[in-house]
C-alpha cells in the first residue's frame, strides 16, 4: 500500500530554484553537521528545484530532499546513506558509484538515471506519494515530474553491478533497466515490473520475485537459487539457452574467419567467404571492437553489453540483432542494414549512422543509406550522433538523449520521439 504524506507544499511546477553556490554552502554546513561541529546544519532541501546541479563526490548522508526536482543532477560518487528522496523527480540523474544504502526512495521517479555501481543495499523503493490541498481545500495527489502514480520508477536506468541486497522494491518499475551483474540477494521485489530488463549475470539468491512481470527479460547466467517466482509472468524470457549459437561451433577462430572475410571483401566476392554470424552469441568475444567487420553479416545476433566503441561496421547486415547496453561511442555503422535492431540504453555518442557514397562505372555517384527501420533506441545516449540520410521509419527514440544529433535528410516517417531530450537538427 502506498505511503502518503499530507503536507502544505508548493505545486510541482512552482518549486523554488537553488543555485550551485547555495548548494555548495549547504554541503559545507552538512559536512560540519556530520562531524558534530558547532555551526553545522543538516541539509534539508525539501520541495526545491536543484535540476542539473553538481553534487558529485559530496557526503549528504541523512539529508532530506523530499519532493524536490533533481532531474539531470550529477550525484555521482557520493555518500548518501539513509538520505531521503521521497517522491522526488530524479529523471536522468547521474548516480554512478554512489552509496544509497538504506536511502528512502519511495515514489521517486528515476527514469533514465545512470546508477551503474550504485549501492542500494537496504534501500526503500516502495510506493509513496505526497498529498496537497487545492484551492478548494480538497486533498489531491501533488504529482511528481511527468508522472502522477505512486510507484518508484526506474525505467531505462543503468544499474550495472549495483548492490540491491535486502532492498524493499515491492511494486517498483524496473522495466527496461540494465541490472546486469547486480546483487539482488534477499530483495523483496514482489509485484515489481522487470519487463525487458537486463538481468544477465545478476544474483537473485533468496529474492522474492512473486507476481513480478519478467516479460522479455534477459536472465542468462543469473543465479536464481531459492528465488521465489510464484505467479511471475515469464513470457519470452531469454535464459542461458536462448542467447544464440557459440562461436566454438564454427571450427575456426574469429581471426581465421575474418581473414577469409577480408579476402571476400577485397576480391569483390571472387575469393574467400563472407563472414556470417547470424544467430550467434557474441557477448563474450574479447576486444570485438578491434576487429575490422565491414560488410559482415550478423542477422539476429546477440551483442548484449558488448564494447563496440570505435567499431568498424560499415555496410554490415545486422537486422534484428540485439545491441542493448552496448558501447557504440564513435562507432562507424554507415550504410549498414539494422532493421528492427535493439539499441536500448546504448551509449552511442558520436556514432555514425550516415551514408556511404560509391562511384558507378560511368563516374556517377550513388548513395548507400543506413537502414534503421523499426530500430529501438529507447533510453539511448545519442548526443552528436549522425543520422543524415538514414532510413528511420518507425524507429523508437522514446526517452533518448538527442542533443546535437544530426538528422539532415533522414526519413523519420512514423518514428517516435516521446520524452526525448531533443535539440537535434532535421
């Protein structure tokens, strides 16, 4: 049942804004408070707007941010043990490597937050909402960010290697969250939503997952000893046996296969053989981004969480492949076919999805466009990415970061841009 608080508070759109200087002073006084020094004062930042401010590397343990807007703030590498974030708007906040042990996150809105390496041991992620009186004196739900319900929402957040031991997350929304390598032992997640979440390599020992929604979740290599799954929805869950074929079955090393492939490319198909990795599990290939993979065929292949930073994948055939949680920074994917591929939660800053130009025999020029029809870019960081001339029909950019992305001459017919950080050029 949702915890409700009845207080007289400003409307969510009328929160007083604090400056970086004001926050620096509050942090200094709180440091003295934690040391028991005279003149120190506990940080109480309730019902304030501190969006986009820098709190990094500070100690705000036991501070109170109740009802505040903290969207896009930098709270990385902080000590925030027992800190209160009740019903806060924390969209896209940076919480990497922060200690949130026993923090109160009831009803917090953490959609798109980067929480890699966070410690949530013993944190409270149950429902919670703040009630306020309207002009007629009637108690109403104050709301929180773009959301009016009471659940703790972590959709699209990155929680890789996070510690969620003993967390109380009953009814929380973990849909589309990257929880790979997370420790969720003894956690109570009854009724939570983990649809399309990445739980690969996580530890769910003795966790309560009764009545959870695991539709489309990845559970490969996860430890599920004594995990309660009573009435859990497990449609299309991808476990150890659903990730694709192993490269060992090809009988050759990847280097040998690529040597044949490069001969095929350089001879225009007269010698060697095109490398076909369709349906293969490529998650554990070391330094995959160092290989020259121009014109490789890898349809419906599994690349989940791979490091493809700076990879050369021009003119490749990658339709329906799974690239969720991959690092695509500065990768070259020009002129490739990636129809219905999954790129959710990727870091694709400065990635190149533009065209390649070829000379015809009569010296005229033809253009080969990148085809991303129906591709899924939800919650992906695409700052400074180049989609010029790309085919993006029906692509989903919901909640993606598109600052300074280039869409010149791109076909975005039917594409979704719900909740995106725009600033892109068309």
